[in-house]
């Protein structure tokens, strides 16, 4: 029953009623956050589910590899490894990660400042599925959900003991090993995992090493009550190779001119909650979380006046999200509250002085959503959020003025089901993003931190039309969208003596996401994913310019060939279009050239439970630049790399 399934990370699934007819023919997704408990076909958005089988078959050793290959998402890296890669969705460039919300079991991983998510701090051995939701979703999820949402769902205990062990070796002295186990005994369930990941990296001083482990427990003493708790900790250390000039890149793209720069991270995730079935149609979820993240970074410069810089950052994120869900045969509705308290503290030392400063951001929001099955052919969905946030800054313990913002978002969508295998939908949304704390607060201008009251939050509207259909061996899906944003925040180096964060007047994005898969024969499958987006500054000083670091075209083509039921061959190609370098809002500098990368993989089923796999990325060793900030701040992409490994499932 539904009551026995609620509670674990708010992973409420469909009720025990018979599913609607179309779910037998169209691909379905169980959406896990408390915002929805419906199939993806009843939501007016593009949603892709990457399940545990997709993860195993991909041969990926981290989430970035998985999302690049399975969802055609755009990632850029300044380190030469995937640990701190920045994701882009919906046509955003600089600080694109600030406009993609990443959730782990319903808890946000985005921090209040510009700090990046460490993707390798989320071991794949823990992950059960990943959901990729495209488009502005602020009405459901609040801040950061402008370009899209990535929801990572971890393993749930099962009645039968099950697990997996995977190990792999690869280029650049890379090694990955992971273990996961789930089971249940009576009313108690458990999930445990551990993972080790290390590499010397493609470039000099791009090494990375991480160790992580976690435990999740749940308790279901009756069919109307359940509770859970989880603990995960990850320790990592890494090099910071820095950028190269064009001359340095031409001479040796694998070099680093910042050989001594390095960092380390210690992150702890705590999650917990309870689920209560009040009646057959009404359920209550109380979910909370705590994240403690410590980062240390050391930088050495060839400068007699400024030879050393040390930065220590501490992040604490508290969250609490109660929600009440009503679900009947025709209507599902949710009422809830989101509370977040982000605390960021930092200490800097440059040999001459030590500074301490911090930011806090407290957010309280109320939201509601509904999905109404009007008839057999029509469904209506909507959501509304109102939110208040308070941002404070302090320097050496002295607090500045307070910045208080109120904002709202909404969405409304209509879905038309056509037969048992097709649907079309349309939706309209309003979204927003608050400035990151270190976009709006200047802690270096004197004794007191200064809040830039002239910097406004980002707001906008989006219209989306999409659909899905299945015709025999062919599956098609896609969307077109138009997004208009006011006050998009950029860092403009031409403002003042040192540059400043400013608002653009208006930016526009027109785009399309298309996906197709076709079973050519009993043994051959093909899939195609294509994203086109035109991101333009519509008004103001840079009117008519394209937004930097946004590829207009991005596509992925993949073939799978099954041989004798024991061998799976995978071949793929990914193309990323030219982009303007970061900071080039006038489009005056040379563009970074686009690049086409090929990959190849083999998976052999040694037994029913044991697979051997190998893969090669960037098969032809294409030389390309992952990202750049200015014409001489280039970060090269990774050359050809391979890996071979073994997966045991039990």
C-alpha cells in the first residue's frame, strides 16, 4: 500500500490502485520527491529516468560520465577531472551550476554561495536512480531550479538481500571500487555502501582521491507509519592545475603552471524523516537533513609580494520539509513547507594577514501542487510557491545590514493523452533565482561587509510545448521552449576597478530538446539526443550578443549491439558546438572551437551475476578546450582515456 511506501527520503510512489492504461506502452518514471507522486506522463515537463540498470550498463564510474552519456548534459571542468565539473541545462554559461538544482534524496546539494558541487562525493554505489527534469521548476523546488533539476535517489532496502561489487582500472592510474548492499529483516531495513576513487588526472596536478561510505536504516512497524535515517561521509583531496594561456596550451596541454595548488574536502550528509498514513487518501511526510562540508584550498604564486593564499570554507545546511499529500483516483494534491538555513564561514590567510568572514541565508517557503485527471484524455497540473529569504554577511564577527527578499513562482500545465501510446503537453511557468551570497555581499572592501542592494534577483517566464510517443520499435520525445529572464546576473570585469556582479536588462532563450530511440533489430538499438538553444542578451549595453559559454548545438548518437545474449557493444559520438569565452559579453574575442568526441564500450556477461566491461572515451584523442575565462584563461579537456572492470551483482 501507499502507507508502507512513504517516508524513505519522501520517495512516495503510486498508490495501490490499478495504473492507467497508457503506462503499459509508454516509458514510465516514478517521480520520487514529495512534490509529485504521479507518473511522469502526468507531468507537463520533460523528465528522464536513469535507473539502476542504466547505471550498471553504462560502465560509468561517476555521475558526470553517466549524465553526459545518458542525458546529453553539458559539463565543463577547470581541473581536468570530473570532481568539480559544472553542469549546464537550458542554455546558461558562466555560473551555470547556480541555475541547476541538484537534490540528493530530496535534500539540496547547492550551497548558498558560488561553491561548486563535488560530484564525486556522491558515490554511484549508493545511487538507485537519477531523474533529469528540464525547464524552470521554481514553483516546485524553489531557488536554483531555473534551467532544470537533477534528482539523485539512493538505494532503498528490499526484502531480499541484494547488492553489487564493482571495481575498475583506467588511464592516468585511475582506480574505482564500490560496494552496495540492501536488505530487510522484519520491520527493519538497511542499505550500506562504500566507495574508493582515485586518479592521477589527465593534466599535471589534476590528481584526485576520494573515500566514501554510508548507511541507511528504515523502520516500518505498521502499514500506516514508517521512519528512516541515513548517514554518508566522503573524504577527498585533489590538485588545482589552473588555466593555461594559448601559447602554453599549444606547447603542452597536459602541463600545469600551478603545480603546488591543492585542496581537500570532508562532507557529511545526515537525512531523516517519518511518514504517516492518516487515511486511505491522506499522508503526511516530515523530512529533514543536515550537511556539514569543510573545504581547504592552498594557492602558491610566483610573486614576491603575494606568494601564498589559503582559504578554509565551512558549509552547514539545515533543512526541514513537512508535506501533506491527498491522493484519489482523479486528483493528487500536495501542501508543504520548505525551510533552509545555510551558513557559510571562511578564513583566508595570505602570509600578511588573516581574515574571517561569513554569510548566512535563511529561507522559508510554502508551496502547493496538484494533478487533476479531468478525463481519460485530459490532465491538468499546477503549482504555486511563495518564499521569503534573509541574507546576512559578517566580517570578523561584525554583522552588516540584512537583505530581505520575497518572491513567488507558479506553473500551469495541460496534458492531452492520445490513445495508449502518445501524449502532448503545454505549460507556462514563472521562476526565480536569488543571488549567491558572494555575488551580493562584498567582504573585502573594509571592516564591514557590504551588501550590494543594487543587485536584483533573477526572475523570468517560460513557455514549453512537448510530447512523447511510441510506435512499435520507435520511441520519440521532445520539447520546444521560450524563456525570458530579467536581471540575469553576470560578473562584468569592465565595471569599476576590479569588476563587479551586475544585472543584465533582459535575456532570452529559445530552444529544443529532442530524443529518439529505435530498435533496429532484435540485437541492435540506436538512440539520439539533441539540444538546440539560442541564448541572447536582448537589451542593454550588450544587446544582440550571444551569452558566453553556451553551445548552440549539442547532440549525442549511440548504438548498442547485443551479441549472443552475452556481449553488449556500445558506440557513441557526442558533438558540442562553438562557444564564446567566459566574460566575452560583447562577443569580441575568438570563439572556442566545437568538438566531436567518440566513445566505445564492451560488456560481457561472464555469468548471470558477473559482468566484465571496458570502455574508451575520446577514442581519437581529440584536443579541445573544456571551458575558458578570457582569451588566455583556457582549461583543456581530457584526452583519450580507457577503463576496464568487473561488476558482480548478487
